[in-house]
């Protein structure tokens, strides 16, 4: 039996964007995750540690750089599936500065990886 861990609002800064200047300085990103795990017992050693998942997202967003937010979401989902105990991941990446600039509530991209 698999369970789903939901992690909302992972805050991190990164240099991602296709418009001129977007990669020059870090900007804020928010990441939401749905992560399917298989807890084999009531012990952290039998499932994915959500702290490891959060740190993996923060590191990837901070250290890599992509033109498209869609690519960033895809790479995050793929990286999380590589965390021990994770079977599947849906990553939603929100780009608050772009949403502010366009005066809309949200701009985000969603990607999935793994087997459900």
C-alpha cells in the first residue's frame, strides 16, 4: 500500500527564466509536492524522509538554472523520485515574481515522474 505525503510552499531562490535578466539575480520560487511513498511500518527508516525531499528541492532550485519553469518542475519531480522510498512525485513550481509582473494570481508549471 502506498501513501502520499503533501509538502506545500517550499521556499527557495533560484536563477530561472527565459526573459532577459531573469537569470542574473536569484528570485523566489515556491514548490508544492505530492509524493507517493510506501511506508512499510511505523518507522522513518521504512519510508522517504520528507526533510530529505525538501532539502533536495532547495538544492536543485538554488544550484541549477533553466529557461523554462516547466523544465524546472520536471527536474524536481525526477530528482524526488530518486530519493529512497519515493515511488512517484508531482511537482508544482510557482513563480511569484512573474505573476506579480503580469498582475495575475499565480504562474506555475506541473510535472510528474515515477510510477504511481
